[in-house]
């Protein structure tokens, strides 16, 4: 088996160690004998998005997100269709906001997003949300919690299924104690960490969906030696869980 | 004229220092904080007392640069007021003044946090400002350094009398050459062509967002660059390091300026140290020190406080190096990679507020050690021991080499008994002092 992991704009959207997510997907495939091609989609190189099995988009500085917004406008319909089709996509923080209908710039102005999905991120005048976060995920995962670090100024409002209910921390906004969104196999989240190495069960969820899309009858993934991952996860819950 | 309010502030600060001593607390910023509470113009006193004021700012190397400057200028005078221990926020600088004992100082030399420069220079106008570099810091809460650079830039716009000493290898610092101030430039004419880490290197022009093309590359986003859109490029520096030769525990540095060329040995390795040395050299030349004075002082510099300290234990070297942000950690690992000796590496990762509560910064660092076969163990400790262990796993280190224990004392006890020539201990900020003190105690009681 073989998967193409598309990394969108790694040269611009590379804050908070989120590149570790791509390493994680790759590593967990290779350990199971699944071949992997990491394909960078950049300003200069525009490989065919239709060939991607898992897509990752991270967050960047305000100016970097503006550059990406302008450049990606002409490709957004393709990605939208792929998400409708059920391709596996992970968008973190700025990338999560970018795919919605609006996000905010440095001055707190609301600016249009790519509108690939119908949720909005806006400026409320309230302080940035920064801190450790633990959520109970709505996905059928074992264990059922996800851990990470959130750091965002905008508040996101959506009617989609959330990625999880917040146990510790804040999540999308100040009101509903929900974190992230799930739509088909698209996952948007504010969790850094990076989120996948810290939550290998979420990484495996994306890999499994991608394999099912491509090869149909994949039932489950072979378990891996996650001793260190589990220790880090348990330590986090011990330190910051309530 | 004696300002009564400011006198009260000074004595309140001194009194609190005595109290801190009694309760055996180090609280380096508290006396200054108290003094500022009583007299918020308290820092005005510093400018009155010091003939020449030098400030050092930028992300990395401030404390080393400050200590090295003190060491070199200290060969001329002992009348220097300085925040040598790295308390670089406004209260820390005020504390330095609370602790002062002399009526007059020839030099005030301060490292100043980039975010604090604006408030400090409201009271103290520096004669020289050394701007070393801008890197994303682990405390970079807003996810971008653009705002920080802009803040320092507009601060210096209000200081037209200050001479700027700029590291022009950094495009973000080079931007400051557009200011009308007197400007002295320094940089390294080297092409090291190291492994590039995409999240550490910058590719866009700070003026126009165009692409920066590098004809040579030192590390991070340092190098010889030119914007393909607006022509913004690295100018020729006035002071240049034209050659570096790394040895086991020192380096030969060649500095060129004007028609002069100097070659000397500096007792610490690492390219980032070459930047510190060149920055200090450039400042000292502005102050009128002779080449010989500077070079011979640098040759016997020794640094404490865990920034680069070496201790000996049972015939091996224990080296403590603070690692507090992605570029710093990358550079230290690069230095370890160049070391051929058998070694063990101890990471101590804390996530206290001063370290950065978001430890995802370790994923922005390039932490793969070359010469993997010379590393016996990677010990992982600190509050987030498991997280640094996970990063080592992702570096493809064999799992049996990774040892996890969040008790740093236990891990140091074990690590220093390893049968190796050198033990590298790499604590984050809030771990550095206690780690250093603990090792010193063990070494002494042996
Ligand atoms: Zn330009």
C-alpha cells in the first residue's frame, strides 16, 4: 500500500512545530510497511491535488497566511470537492481558520477566508486564548481524549460536529466549550503539540481513513510500539488534567 | 540634585534585597520591581551615573555578549554597571541599579529583552545599541517575530543619537540599516552550507515579501541574501569573520576590518559564539580599545551560570549549556555533532512560564546528532521529560539509548557515571541554575 501525504505551503505555514505532524504520519505508515510520498504544495510547485491521500495545512504568521490565501484561491474548489469526497485532511490553527469563511489579521480586522467550509473565525476584542488543553473527542478513538496546546486570538464559531468537548482549556471560542470541527474526514483544530505525535490515535485515524478511501477493505491498523507516546500523553493528563 | 522619591525607592529596593537574603531567595527582579513601584522614573538615575551606555538586544546571545563585553572592557576599568545574570526585563535592570555601590560608572552595559527596549529607553538613552538577531523564540506567543522587530525598529527611530551595531547576516536586523543613525555593520563571510531546517530559515524579504535568494548560508536565516523583487540585500559588513577553524574545545577566529586582519583563539566552540565575539569586537573598537587588548582579553574569557560552563568529574568533562529556543537548541546540537569524543547527552525540559509553557518549540529545532555512534545515552528529564524523549524517538535514535526520568537529580547522578569523555547537560531556562548548582555540588563533594 502507498499513501501520498500533501503538505500545503510548508514554506509559509510552519509555526509551533506543526511540521512534526507530517513526520508523524510518515513514520507511522513506514513502520507498518505502507509506502509514503510526502509532496510539498508550494508557491512554486503545484502538484495535482487529486493525487493526495492525506492533506496537512498548518498555521503561519499573519502575512504568511495572506500570501497563502491569495495563492490558494484558485485551488480551493479542488480541495473542497476532495473534502466532500471524503479525503483525509488535517488543518491546524491558522490553517483551520483559513479554510473557513473568515479569519482575522494582525489588527483584528475580519478578512475573508477560503470558504471551503462554512464556519467563521472572528475577532471579539477578548484576549488571546493560550494554554494547555484536553478534549474528549467525538471521534470513536481509544483513548478518547486528545491533548495539546492552544494559542489563538480569533474565536471560531461553527455548526459542524466538534472534534471534541473541552475538559481543560477553552477551544473554539468562549461560549460553547467545543474544540475544532469534524466534517467527513476533514479535521480542523487549534491543537498544537504537535497534535499527531502527541496523540498517535488521531494520526492513525487519518491514516486508516486514507487507506479505506484508497483500498476499501482495510479493517484496522497494526499496533505500534507507542511506549514513549503513551508516557508523554499520560504525563500531560497527570500534569494538566482536572 | 538629590531626588527624594528616588532615594526612597533606592533604599526600599536595597532593604528588600536584605530581606530576600534573609529568606534565602534569589528573586533577582524583586528589589527593582519595588523601587519602580515607588518611583517609576527610577531608571533615570542610571543614565546620570554612567558615562557611556551600551545595550545589547536580540533573541539569542544577549547574556553571553553582555558578559564578554564586561570581561573585555573590564580590563580597562572596574567601574561598570551591568545586569550580568541575564535579568533583562525592566525590573531586572532596576535591580542592577539597586545593587550598585559606586557614585559613578565609566560604562553601563545592559542586555535588554527585545520587548523591553521601548520601556527601558524611555529613561536611559544608550550611546550604542547592539542588535544581534531575531529568531522565533519559544515565548513568541503571537506566532510571529514581525511585530517584535517592528516594535524594536520604532523604538530605535526615537533614538537618533544612538550608534547601531548590526549583524547584517540577519535580514531582519539588516532592515535597521535604513535608519538615519550612525551604523556599524558586522557579519560572517562564510558558507557553511548546513542542513537547512525549513521552519528556521526565512525566505521572504522583510521589506516587500519578495523571495530572498541566498548565495551563501551560515545557519537559520543568516547568510548572504538578496531579494529578487526589491533588491534588498546584505551589505558589505565593516567587521567580518572571514575564517573559522573549530577545535575540540576552542576555535580559531579570523576577523577582518579595514586593512587589518587578526587571527586568535577563542575558548568556546560554536558558530553562534563567533557572532557574539564579532559583535563584542565591533563594539570595543568603537570604544577605542586596541586589537591586542580585545584579543588577549577574549582569549581568557570563562563563562559561568550554565551558559557554557565546563566542570570536571572523574576524568570526564561535564558541560552545561542553556538551550531555550529552537535555533539555540539546533546550534548546540550542531556543536555536539562536531565533537568526536564519546559522550552522553542530558536534556532537561521544563515548561514553566519562563521556559515557554508550549513545549512544541522543540519540534522546530533540528536535533539529530551526527556521529550517533559516539553518543552512549540520551537522558531525558525535567517536567516534560517524556516530550523530549518523543522528539529523540522521531530523530530515529535507537530506543534503548533513551532514558526517561523527570527527576533531574537522579538522572544527573546516573549520567555522570557513564563511561564517556564528555557529558553534555542541556537544561531549559528554569532548570539551568539548579542543574548547574547540583552538578557543582556533586563535583565538589567527590
Ligand atoms: Zn524585497
